């Protein structure tokens, strides 16, 4: 009888231990499920963008002084001008200084004679004024006026790389040239100053023929011809359009036309730009939330009837960067995939995707 009681006690203890373990496991599972982080999918207006190093190519005209002397500008930086506009004048300083002094002296003499109001001075005054006209005409001979050969935007900055990246060389440009280009723009003094004939006086940019060239791997397909884009330059979004795609052996050269006037681009040769290539309405899902199952990418959506996570594919229409997957909700509607306000596991793992997730986070 004692042996039977001992066996009965051991069996009871074992049963209780199993029950306690079961309760403990359920408590642990409930606790994990309760504190599992989730997120609700909401439709957002999403700008899809990519960061690319680009070469700026412009229809630009370098205007040199072509004479030694004192330059005086008739235009301002950023001014939009038409062809035949007077850009600057150059005076041959030595000759003009001497003539200017004679003119000033003669004007003073005429002024003194007129103040005296002596009738005998009238002929002298007439002769002096004729002499003044001759001197002023002589002074004009020592001035050279430079007229703009083209219309465009005036810039008092230039670089020495403009010969490398001309418009007529667009189809020859490739990514190998990136390392040889720098943003070494030289500022030109726009005040009157002495110049030599070989100095650059200013630069004129045609705003209708300004482009940036970027380079895309053959396996990427973010861009197509005539596609509208936005280029972010110094925090400002600039309208742009893909003008041409040159298909090279190892890469595609994307030529993007700038559709708005922007001085920061005109004074840039090479720069990394953020390029907005598409706008969608959809879901922004952290990469940590996306897993692969049966060769499909998807997330674990909480079934609101039983609180069990279920795998749901992203569908075909999604985009990805380093931080997020962007799912085009409108295009995926017909595929019965992710839905608005679905609750998904933020950080799915072996445990939480197999248990009830009851709490909203």
C-alpha cells in the first residue's frame, strides 16, 4: 500500500509539474506576444529617390577681355540678357587718363570764362568748347565696348573643365571622367579693375541647354526617356526631364535636361544629387519587417480574428532603398496583397511569427 501511495504522489507531482510548465510557457508566449512590436500600414505620398553623382554639361560661352585696360561691366551676376547686349567696356588706362585730365582742365577753364561774363570771352569759349568735343571724341577711341554674341544668363564664375564636357561631346561621356572633374570654379571680380587681354571677363549660360549626366548599371531600370524628374540642389527641387539615354557596354548614360533656371547648377561641374524619379501612393515598410518565404518577399500580417501572424507577399509593384520597401498600394489592389491599415510584425522572428500577437503598438 505504501508503494502505491508513493507512485501516486510521484504521478501527481509530475502532473502538477507539467501543468506548471504549460502555464509558464503560455505566460511566456503571451508576454512575448503582448510586447511584440507591430506597425499599421498607412497610405503615404512617397517620393522615390536615388542619390547619384552627376556631371553638369551646359551650352556656355566664355567671354574674354581681348584687350588690356580697365574693365567696367554693364551687366550683373545672374542677369538674363539678349544677344547684342553691351556686356562691358575696356578703356586703355594710360591714354584715357591723360585725355581725361585735359578734359577736366578744359571744362574748368570754360566754367571760369563763363562766370566772368566778359563779352570778349565769347569767341574764346566757343573755341574751347570745340576743343573739348575733339578731346571727348579722342577719348572714345580708347574705349572698346564688348557686345554679347548670344542670349543667356550671366555668371561671374567659370572653371577650366568646360572644354572637357561640351554639349557636342555628350555621347562620348562615361563615368570614367568623374574622377578627373572638380568643382574648382573661379570667381571673377565684377567691379571695375585692370584686366589683360587673355583674362576671362564673364560666362554666359544658355538656360535652355543645361543638362546633368548620371550613370546607371545595366541591371537597373529607374529611368526611361522623356520621364519627368526632380533634381534636389541645395535643398531646392528643380524640374527636369530625361532627354536621352546612351546605352554603353557596361553602363547607361542618362542625360537629364534641367527645365528651370538655377544658378547653383550653372556654377557646378560635378556633384552628388538626390533625384526624385517617381511619386507613388503606398506603404513605407522598414527593411527589418520584410522576410523571404517560398522565394517571395513579404511581411507577417496580424489576422485580427485570431491574432495569428500570416505571411502576405509584397506583390510585384514595390521599390527598395537602404531603409525601406515602398509598396505601390494602388497597383497592388488587384493582387489581393497588402491592404490599408493591415497590422504587421515590425521585427519578425521564429517565435513571434508563430504566436498570437494581441497588443497594438
